[in-house]
C-alpha cells in the first residue's frame, strides 16, 4: 500500500531527480544552518505566547536550535526515508502536546522557506540553475509541512476522542447524580410529609374545637409534639448527610472521655425503653474507659442513633416471654483486626446489643447505605439515614462500624470503634503497642 510519504511525493511531483538535486546542494547549504536556527528562534520567540512553549529558557532554545539544524540537514539527504518521516511525524505530536497551534507551524515553515530562498540566491546567482534547486527545496518543504499537518490532525483527533470520552463520563456521572438526587428528594419529601400531615391534622382538630375533653386535647398535642420532634430529627439528618456528602462536615476532634458521653446519652432512651418494658443496661460501668479521639457531639449522635435503633427494633415481650433487652458494652482493642481505619494507640470498641428483630446477614452492609431499610424494619418507621450517617461520622473520626448477630443468635449487635487518645498509648502493654500500628479494629 502506498504510504503517506509516497502519496505526497506523487502529488507534489517530487521525483528522484529532485532528491538528487537536494543531495547535490546539501553540503553547500550546511554552512547556513546555524544562522537559520538563529533567525528562526529569534523570530519565533517574539510571539506573545512563546513563554508557554519555551519555558525551558536559553538551554532549551540551544537544544532546539541543534534539532532544527539536524532536521534541515536531513531535508538535504533528499530521500525523506521512512525513519526520517516517522521522526517528523512524532514532532507533530510533540507540538500538539506543547500547545503549539497548527497556524504557527505553517508560519514557521514560511520562515524557513524564505531563508532558503536567500541562501539559494547567494549560492546560485544564475537564475536557471537556482530555479531547479529552488523547486526541489520547495517540494521537500511542502512534503514536510504536509506530514506535520497530518500528524497534527491525528494528534488532535486523539485529543478530541479522549476529551469526548471524558465528556461522556462526566455526562453519565451527572445523570447518575441527578437520578440519585431525584430519588433522594422523592423519598425525603415523603418522609417529611408524614409527620407534617400529623401536625397539621391534629392542630386543626384542636383549633376547630373538635376535641371533647381537655385530656383528649392534650393527647393530640402530645402527638403534635412528637411529630414535630420527629420532623426536627429528620431535618437534622438530612442536613447532616448533605454536609457529609458535600465533604463539608467539620469535626472538632479532641480527647474525649467516653464515660461522660455514655452517662449523658444512655438515659435519653430510658423512657422509650420503659414504654416497651425493655431492660436497658449500661454494662460499661465495670470497664475502665480510656480517653478517645473523637468529636464529642458526633460521638454522642452515633451512640444515640444505635441505642434508638436497638430500642425501636426490639418489640415488647409477649406475655410468657422474658422482657427484651438492650445493653451497652465497651472494651479496649489493642490489636486492630479490620480494615478501614488505623490508630497506633489501639481502639475503644463500643457495642450496643439488643434482643430485637435482628438484621439478616445479607442486609448487614446494605443498611449502611442511605435510605436502605431491612424489610422487617420498615414498619417501624424512620428514614434509613441513621446508620449511613453513623458510618460516615465514625470513619471521619478514624474508626469503623459494623453489625453482628446479637446474643444467642438473636437480635442485633452494632459495634463501632474510636481511636484511643495518644495519652493512652503509654498504658497499653508493650507487646500490643507494636501490633496496633497500621490496620484497623473490629
Ligand atoms: P432507620 O432506623 O431510620 O430506618 P437506620 O439507617 O438507622 O435507619 O437503619 C437502617 C435499617 O437498618 C433500619 O430500617 C432497620 O431495618 C435496620 N436496623 C438498624 N438497626 C437495627 C437493629 N438494632 N435491629 C434491627 N434492625 C436494625
């Protein structure tokens, strides 16, 4: 098959005779090449954008001058053979990468052309001889320019193709983001509407004077109050997940005393637990709790989330059954054994165990995604945001979180870990101190 060079030679009428003419004048042109390089770059460097391409300063220009001379010498080799043309082809690619526009390559070739005309005039005053040489020079320059433009086109096409792929990828990501946003909005508006409708409905009943007794009225207002509380919780969760996903959740991590967090959080679920006759036990009292690195507010939020879930998903006991139980435990992990986070000082692992409905094993990862609820959990209400938020918060604090079977294969055990404060490292046994270096806890 005819190569590009062969095709162009044919098109430009470049013959063996032209090649021979070029070879003839080659040695006489050689002495002009340093001046060609000199003029070429002094002109090109005046371009306002030259600094973009010639950032390498004088050393770069010196190298380029030599290359230019080598190229010009090659032109007078006459044949424009395969290796030479491949090299020229690559030069086109390099120019595209450096951001040199094609019009500058064409103009630069004009500089060379004009220079060679002058040289030929000096070397061959007789116009008929000069004309033959000038024609051969002109053809080889045309050939070279064509090759450069061809490689330019190829490189630009490649760039375009890559850009197109990038665009398509960005488009797909955008469509995906927009779809999740739509789903998010649909789900959230449904969640918001439920308590809001209760609030509107119940207050209207009271305002319209449709309650018969003050007790009935108080009952409705209590429902309004709890719906409003639920609504507030939802709004806070939505704001949290939005902030986390936008990477704007600012944590104030400090040395925190877990005893303080436990003592101020566990009592918050005492009333809902008592309403279902659940036994609520904080079993951490026998454990000496080390300081952890955490944002105290977020630590409390995670713990409250897990405790509320444990209470929510543990039904009141049937008549002849022992009461349901929710317990909090804690232990120190010297040895990290789950990937996700790391602490050289070890971790505090906190567990919330319940005897409730449990979560099937195959759902235990999924429920950490936002809006995902295990089928059995749906009728208990909720937004499906709690665990998603908890996971992100714990991970932001350098810990991990996970689900296991509850006691005796019944119910659920949710654990999370937080890195110990560096002060605690000294208290660890020396052997375990070495092992806690890089991986994470379970
Ligand atoms: P929500 O409780 O608002 O639905 P979460 O993200 O806190 O959202 O929990 C997601 C799902 O995980 C729940 O809907 C429920 O199916 C399941 N789940 C969470 N904690 C428990 C638990 N202690 N026992 C049983 N199922 C649970």
